[in-house]
C-alpha cells in the first residue's frame, strides 16, 4: 500500500487502501488526504473551538473514491462531489506515479453516446422527460399525428389533454387582446414541462408510452433531459450514465464489499441495456 501513494493535486495526496479481484473487473478504493492538516474540534460543554493534528503516522481522511474497472468501462462512487474530469485526473496521476509514460496517461473518462446506444436505452423504458413548452407542444402534435390512424395507447389521452391545455394557455398569453408591450414581456417567459412517474406500481405500458414521447424529443432540436427506467440520464449535450444505489457504511466510511458489489451490478445492468460497447 505504501508504494501507491502519490500527489493528486497541490496539497492533496492519495493512495490505494483497498483492492478487490473477487468478481468481474478490478475494484480499487482511493483515499485522499492532506498530509499534516488539522481538524476542528469543539469543547464538549464549553466555548472552545480549536484545531487538533492527526495522530502520528495517520492523517484525516478527506474523501474516498471507489472504482470498478472492466476493460475500457468504469463505474465509480465517491463521497462528496466529483466528476469525470476529477476521476480522470486521479487515475492519470496514479499511473504516472507508477512509471507509465506521461503521454500514455493523457486520456479522459467520459460517457460516450451515439444514436444506437440512445435507442437501446430508451427501449428499456422512460421514467421522466423534462423539456420546454414549445418542444413539448410539437412533440404532442407529432405523437397525435402518428397515432391518428390507430387506437391511442392508454394514457395518451392524458398527454393530449395536457398539450391542449398548454395550447390554450399560450394562446391566452400571446392573444390579440394583449398590448405589444405585454406580448413582448410574455415572449421572455421560459417554462419547462416535467412528465414522469415514480416507478412504483406503474402499468407496464406507461414507461413504453413515455418512450414513444422520448424518441421524438431526442430527435428534436431543442434542449431536453430524459431519465430512463434504470436511471440513465440523456441530455442533448451529454449522456450521463448514473444509478442510485444503497451502500452499507456509516458517517466515517463506506463498506468496500458492499460498494464493489453495487458497482459491479451497475456495470452488469448497463451492459444488458446496451450502454457498453462490447
């Protein structure tokens, strides 16, 4: 373990504290800390707030990052806020410290999406859709036209009613009775629509109905955010693959075995959903 210590960024060191090869992929836990830094302490029942150094030979933990890597794919979970760039920096710095040529550590971990992957994700079922009013009205109109020659699925009438209601609202907002100043003011209104369900006890047709709407949204030219049945987030700019998990642990640290199991399960689910290129 001592050989894994390296500088993550100025004033912050990192080292591997756990590894797991039990199961598919390699599991690694990185711990981050600032050497020599102090923690705040409060006097129990008194007025004093002071600082105390870490015990000799130990440091106060800043955060820990759990990774499971399978080939070119990776799932991670971290205490606190982190992002793809920070994870890339963490792994790159570790490899460089282990003697890997710096030119070979210049890569980026980032979700990669294409049209085929998005279509696969949508087929799993959609939980929620967020988009602007104009995009929503256009989408409802497209769905209505598509279903005109067929009996509408259960639940489609509800979406149509929402669309018709919003059309009336928009007509009232921009109606002829408005003064030019009122019309100009109304044009600056930005509103968004949220369609969704909580995923509990929903009829099997509901996520597929949402998929029908989501496919048209994904083909539109406007901003949107779609959350699939398995919590993959799709936006126009980026595919964010994430999932809520329950991990054993406490307010000090996460249970490594529980975390590795959850991350491996995430990768398995994403592989089944067609997110990962094989």
